[in-house]
C-alpha cells in the first residue's frame, strides 16, 4: 500500500500538478499536450484506477482484517494511509465515491460523496487511527520491516496523522479562522524536525526505482530548467537550484537533479517544512501577527534547505534577501505560498496551495486559466456513468477552492 501510494502520487499526479503549477514544462509528445491543458478523460484512467485499487481497496481490506483480529497497530497505520489517499483523491477530483466504494460485487455503481463530507470522514478516520495506535500493545503481530516509512514506530505515525489533519484544516481556512486555529493545534502535535518527515524511498535498481526516475529514463519529454519555477529560482540565486535542477540534463528529460531524480529518491507525503509554511499561514489567518508568522515562514525556508543539504551560509544569505514578510496580511499569505511553491517541488500539494491562495501569480499557458481539477476518468463514464458528476478542468472548483 505504501509503495502504491508513493508511485501514484509521485507518478502521474506529480507530473500533472507540476505542469499545472509550472514547476516543470511539457516539452514534447504527450507531456507537451498536457502542459497546454489538452486532456481526454482517458488520461486519468491509470491514476484513478491505481488510487482506488492498489492504494485504497487494499487499505480497506487491511483495515477490515486488522480490526477483526485486534491488530491495532496495523489498523491504525492503515487508517492513516487510507485518509491520506482519500485526501489526494478529493483534492484532485472533488466529489468522489467513498461511502459506497470498496464493496466489490455488492455495489458496482457507487454514488459520489460530496468532497466536504469526505473531509469530515477523514478527520474521524484519523482520530480512530490515533486511538488505535495509543492502545496498549498486546497483539502478537506488529508492523516492522514491512513498514517502509516508519518501521512500525507508532509515535511517528501519530505525528503523521496530526500532520494530515493540519493540512486538511488549512485547506478550509480561507473563509473559516476556526480551521486555521485547528491547523495550529494539530501542528503542535505533529513533526518536530526533518527526521519525522512522512516520505517513501524507492530502490536503486531499474525495477524498483522511484517514479520520476523511471519516467525520465524512459520518456524524456518533460523539461525542468525551462520552467517558470526554474526562472524564478535563478532570478533569486536560489542555492537549491542545482540540487533540484540539472541544466545539462535538459532538453532530454534528464534535467531533474539527483535529490528527486535518482532511482532511490523520496516521494514526500508531508514534511516538516510544509508544516512550517502551514503554521505561518494559519497565524496570519487567526491573529494576523506578522512577527510570529515570519518566524514560522523563515523556519519553513530553513528546514527545506537543510533537508536538501544547503550550506548554512547560503541559507543565511537567502533569508537576508527573502526572509521578511510584508506588513499586509494578504500580501504576507501570498509570499508564504510563493516560498511554499519552491519547497513543495513536485508535490501535488503545491497545486492545492496555488488554487487556495492564487500564489504564485501564474500566467495560464493557453491564455485562459490554470486547471482547477482533474477530469473524471473514462472508466467511470463507461461503468458508472449514471453517477459521475458533470465537470471540466475548470468547473466545479474543489469545495475549498474559493
């Protein structure tokens, strides 16, 4: 399940969202069409199918088996992974099957749940997971080496659960300061440093390499050094540029530098630097305290650079030039989101942050607007068409996109 989520997020979803946010550029063949927002419903069959079968259906079965046998540690982890998967799906498509899903032959035509109601279910699922993982360990079968993320460490899984809850809350905070405060409360119970990051490392061989490495070595039709993000980083003499982007590798599709482009590079789910940017935004949306928000904002930049291996002197120089927030709250939120765009490199959360905040100020490639959602896949139209809501790449917005 962990590998399937990592490959699904780090595969097509990362490619779609990174082109939407202009972190990457589709230079040739199919990727060039995607970069210009030319999609068919069939383009999303694989991603939808992987999320529902390999990720969530397997997870659903694992939860059932764990609960039946009293394996609270497995059950807690599985519920967190299911919640995380559903968050990805809702943030891409909005209304999706959940209540009627995963029932096999009993229901081959599941109804679509409202995205907002699924979010409520995710919080309940995460609370159940935390309760499971806090129970006394009495079972004989415990997760260990089969858990590629945290090796069965319940305390780290609990932190990850709180990180997901913080992300869910900040998504809904634009018109609800209570949600911003919830995000702060959850962050206080979550990651304490980069060592807690929720991420999945892949292998070193071609058969188990990470999704970006596999794609780049097989296709080579996405450029990294010609993207809008690359231009913005270059203009700021950003010390992360050469860690993320290899100019010499483009235009052959190998311009993704070693940190994310190697066979065993991580796919990051939620990281400590992201939580610091969430914290900065949440402070601005609650108290409007620029000084406190700026401390979290600077910590977000710092911990992202530390994770990537940037020298402290370069971090200090970058903060001196870019570490001060403007005095207006809305402008400050935009700047926080702008720096999160760099830190969330290749992570679909960058697309969500853009849709929520309008930062960075991207110019749509086709002259209209940047896509706000994915199309429902052709498989759903073919086999569950009576339940599929009408949609385009631009409407309706995801419920938090206001």
